[in-house]
């Protein structure tokens, strides 16, 4: 194993990973679970795409393209954003409570957890509570290891995802021969949300968050960066422009959409209810954000208040 290095954003950590592999974390690498496809696919299923904020819109876009006849609900737990500030037990409790409300209200046939921080922690609890398929989002480490030529890859994620045992198990299993830099960005998700809302985001602020991904060593330099937070593709074009050198950026959204199709089976095209964006607070809803949401096909907006417990 070549080694794992946390960037200066998250502190220095070098060690062989010594962890037990929990049998309850049945997640395939990019996007989903070991559910079988539905025995009797519904011609117009309801798909709930869930995230802490607006990052899941990148997954929503791909899912909508893959399942044009599905009824789409996009749920943003903006009252709980960002999830990285919550402890693990608090985060599990929070997501279960919000999901109880959403499932009871919208009766989805399948739920996409379009959040790496949540997926790497809460999927087992969700599967135990609800009898519907959950498709998760986990760091795309296997394809990053397959794509690299230099053997130097970076995982750009939230501090919560970087800290998860599951992330390090993926590295041990699929990128043991690589030099892996874990970059736990504290600000990038928030900056991506600001940009989507039409608020100014300084190039220097973006560059400061991605700079630790770019590593030069005796064997070469970083050539692959995996976007391990669904918010990050919202500012991908700007990150490409600011990057010190060209790299391959891996966005897991296309693989997530393929997994959804695999589980649901054929979805008939045809008229369906307008896609709806649901917020647990709605405090940040502005005119520019409403326009941006409409650009993702979210013509209706609803508030399902779920305040964050003190």
C-alpha cells in the first residue's frame, strides 16, 4: 500500500487502515445497494432525490435524463445544512426523522441519497427502517484508481466523508497501490451553493479549497480528482479553469443514474406531475435560486418544516 495522506485542511494522517468490514454496509462502489430490480416495474415511479442542500441537483439532472417518465421529488434538508457540523449519531437521527416525513408524504418507489457524508454513515439505518430501495453516493475511488496513470489521486470531499472508516476501506481495497490524498474541504460546498444562488464567489476562495488536491512527488503529480461531494460539480467548470494543471475530474452522478435505472427497470415516457423541490427550512430561497431550480425542471417548491433540534 503506497499510503494515504490527509491534506493540511484535515491534518496529517499516515497509517495502514486497520478496520473491520461491517456486513451491514452493503453499498456498491459508486451508487447503490444490493437490491434486485423491482419484480413488477411501475410505469411511472416516484423517485425521491435527497441531499442536505443543493448539491444533489447534479444527481437529479442525470437521474431525470435517465428516467424521463418518472415523477421526481427533490428534497433538500437545508435546515440541517451543512451535515458536516453534526456528530455521527446526531446525523443518523436527523436523516431518519426527515426521511420519515418525506416517505409518508410522497410515497417514493426509490430514494437516492445524493450526499456522500450521509451515505457513508446512514444507509444501513435507512434500509432497516424502510422497505424501499436506497441508492447511495460514495467516493468514486475505484474508478479513480483505474483511471490514474501517475498513481497519484486526490479525494475531494467534506471533512465528514474524509473521516469515515468506509472511505478508508475503499482506498485500502481499490487504491492500495496509489498515493491517495484526502482533502476535507470545509468551505467548498457552501461556496457552490452561493454560486448557484447567484451570489459572488471569489476565485481565490475556490482555489484555496482545491489547491491541496494538486500534489507533486518523485513519481509524478496528481492526475485524477474524485468529486466526493455532490455540491462540487456545481462549480466544476470554474475549478477546471483554476486548477494548476489539467486532471481528470470524476463525477459519480452518471453511475448513480445508471443504478437507478437498473433497480427500477424501464420507465415509460409520458406526462407526469411537475417535479417538486422540497425544503425543510426554505430560509435561503431567493429569486435567483428559484430561477436556478426551474432550470433543473423543479417547477414547484414546497416547504416541509423540520427544524434542527437544539
